[in-house]
């Protein structure tokens, strides 16, 4: 793996790292026609170098095998010895009347919306969904499901002009939102983000990977979820390392008051919900910066468009990746991992560190933002091969950690980011929603 792309990412963020990035002896073993290995290496390297520079570390040496395992962590982790199921029965590729669609129904509310969009009774299975979709054009199916709040996309061919236009925009955009006093960073060599408070309002993979990375580097991370929408158990444990987890009803004025109190002493807030819902709650980036000068706001979306729902697998289907990764030319395929999600998470973490540095040097409130679709455009613009490369199988044993969480044994892949003198293991995840929605101490 070369170091050029990681340094270009950091240069775009305003960081010229002094730490040396050690060249890898072999590629990240993620087999794809697209340069998933290079994208993964560069994203993890960018986050590692940003933290190393803050810590004054001399070098960054990454393990390609650990990166591959971290990107495909659902295949290597377990709860009490049982492997998680990555996709629910209503999530996947289905034939439509004129092509293919990809659906996402991992969350119960999305599964219900999917069935409602297809006018199927609640509790219907994958066979009923397949029959309904086979009688609908792909675009019509996607629109019907989206109209009920579900998630479905037609599987489309690559669109080079669209991707080229997206690549003209920054991979991660950094914008100054307003003026504020400087705030010094008071980290330590091994934990350069110590004393940085991060409020995590994200779900699924990309946002939680970002905040998990910030927690690894020493930040105090508090994740807030709505009480009526539990996170998928494995997903939470796989991305919850080093964080505290609380529930808070933000539709209730009292809950919003608690959140506002948390924001008063937060350094960073990471947003992964749709902008329309955030604006309704007064949580748009500009409103947050106006009420809390000096706040760093990180915003992640699927498409870069205000209120279009989506996940990694859906973006892959809609932007041409599924057809590039087909194995037989007839059935759509997929990347060897949720690489858009994971890459976006590490890139967002690097950008948050860059914004915190700028706040320490020049003050201000800052917004950093990216989308899965922008990351997909980056990947589609990188070199590709006619066939996926062959890689030796990776032995996960040396790269996993096991914790006891709420009486259960949880095994997860260890951290992919690393720097000289930095942390080498995750702190345990907390049970979902069992912490108080409060910082550990009342005064900083």
C-alpha cells in the first residue's frame, strides 16, 4: 500500500503530518475488482496519522490483515460464541419486472415500511417480497417503498459523469460555521483526545465507527439513542467500544433540555440522522453552532442529499458497484465488506481531529461532513482490475478481543487504527442504553 492517498486526504483537511507512515508489505486482503484495499488502507491511515500528529508520535505502522478483519468484523465476532447475522431476510437483492432492486430491512421499522410499500401484510417473508417485486418495475418498487419510509434502490449501472462531478468536491468537507474562542487540547501521548467530549447521535456503522475511533484515541464519548428504537445488538457491541450508551426521548421537551445541557459542555457532536428530523429538533449544524460557539459538528449522510434514506449496501447498488462486482454477469454482487461505511467512519474521525486542531489554533465553530455516495465516487475513480486479486486467508485469532458485557462474552476485532505509543486495544463496549444521559462529572 502506498502512502500518497492518505497524505492527500490529510492535506485537504489542512494537516501536514510529521509522523512517518510505514509502507505495508502486502495489500489489505479484501478481494474486489475495485481498489477497496487501497481505500481501506488510506482511510485508516488518515485517522491514524491525524491522531499521531496530535500526539507527537514518530510513526504509524498499520496491519493490513487487521484492517481487513475490522472492515468485515461481523464475520469474525460473536456473542456467547454465536456469530451475528449481517442481513435480515428482507435485506438483499430481488428481481424486479425489468431488472433488480436491493432492499434493506434489518431494522424492524424498515421491514414494516418495506412490506407496507409493497402492500403486503406485516410479518410477510422474503418469498412474498420476491413475488411482489417480480411484478413491479425497479424504479416503481423503489418509489413505492420509499413513500412509506422504507429503503429500496434499483440496481443501476455506473454513472461516470456523476462520479466525476462528485470527485470535484472534497472527500470530507470542512466548513467554518462561526466565531468562537480557542480551546486548547489537553491530551496525552497515548490518548491525544483525552478530555474531549463527543456526543454521538448516530446509528448503524459509519457514524459509530467514527466515534469508536475517537474513543480509542481517548475521547469521552456518550451515545444517545431514542428509547423506542433499540440498536441491533451485535451492531452496537461491535461499534460501541469505549463509549457510554444512554437513551433519551428527544420528541419530549424535557429530553431536549437534557440534550441541550449535554451540548453545553460538549466539544464535538456527530450527527447521522436525516437533516429534516434534526432541523425539526433544532439540531441542524448552524443552529447548534449558534447556541454553542466552539462546537465541532460532524455530519454523515448516505447520499449527500438532505432527506434520502440509505445504507452502504443500497448506495453500492445504486451507483454501479453491484454490477462491477457481479460474479456471473447476471446477478448483482457486492464489495467484500461494508467498505463505504467503514471508510466514511475513519475519514470523518480524521476530519474531526483536524477541526479540533483548527479550533485550538484559531478558534471557531466547525462543520465536517461526508457521505457514503461521495466515498463511493472516490472508490469508483481509483484503479481497478479485471478480476479480484487472490489473497491468503487471514487468521482472526490474533486480532480479536473478548469482553464480558452484561454477563455475555463478546468477541470483536481489535482496532485497525494505530500509531507509535498509542492504544493497541479497545476499551469494552457498554450495554445499550444502560448509562445515564450525563457526562461522568458535572464540572470539567
